[in-house]
C-alpha cells in the first residue's frame, strides 16, 4: 500500500488479509465464540472485551509472580488465562457477528496489546521461580519474532497467519493450564534436576525456532518468485 493511497487521515482501498487459522481447536472454538457473540448483551462491545483480554493477560503475569510465595496463586493464573481467552478471542468475533468491524484499528490495538501482555506474562513466569529467566527471555524473543513475521506477511502477502501448523494461542493457554496443574505435583522433573516449565519452555523454544525458520524461508522464496527481476 503506497503513500498515494492515503487521503487525509483515512486509508483508501484497504484490503482485508486472508485469515489462516488451522490449529487443532480452531473449529470447535469458532463455533463456541459465535454462540457466545450471539448471546452477548448489547451493552458489551468489542473494546470492552479487548480490555478484558489485556488486563487478564497482565493479571496472569502478576499471579505467576505471586506464586513464588504461595503456590495457590497458580489457580488464580488459570482463571486469568480463561478470561484472557474470552476477551482476546471474542472481541473480533463479536465485531464480525454484529457487522461492526474496524479492521485497521482492531488489528493494531489487538496485536500491540498482545505484545505488551506477553512481556507481562513471561516476566511473571521468570519471577515465579518455576521458570528460569533465560528460558522466559528466549520464549519472549521468539514470540515477538514470530509476531513480526506474521505482521510482515500480512502486509506483503495479504495473509494473516493466526496459527503455525496446528498450534495457536488457544493451544498455548491449554498447555499452560495443564502445566499449572502439573506444578502442584511435579515442579521438577528428570530426577529433580530440571524445572518442569524449563523443560517445557526449552521444547517450545526449539519448536518456535523451527516455525520461524520454516515460515520465514518459505515467504522469502515466495516473494522472490513473485517479484523476480526481468
């Protein structure tokens, strides 16, 4: 999209990117979200849900940090993750069901807040004592790099990827909830030498690095072929 397409403060000819969502839980989640959107009171708007999702993600980080002093805060973290899913997933669905979409505004606000929320969540995990700071920083860096890759693909390819292979944000939340429950019994694994969340985080780092490498290389090849110099 060029400078010439800008008129005043409005963008002319904005093109919706194709949404790519192929995660394991995508179909049942979509049905559940549409069902909830159709029954959401009119006094609740998408912005309210966006704020809820962001506040819940920050709250998740805070409860993880507090779990350093009392393990029961892990239960509160699970509740915060559930509220984060509700707000973060339902806001866009509600806008589409009500035909009240603001694609540029929604895209920018939603994903900017997601990035800030990720810093809060992983910061809380690093402080909790259940995950080392090095693993938390590695996960945060790769999350942000995958986000950048996705946003650049949205602009250059018109393809907004909401999941990588069969894994997306909802699956991540489910794994975190399962991990929280496991921490009550197995905070350490492999003969008590390694933190459970460090092992899981290390596996996630390898998986995310693989995703980043694969999709970056694929998109570079695709763009090179589509803009081959004559």
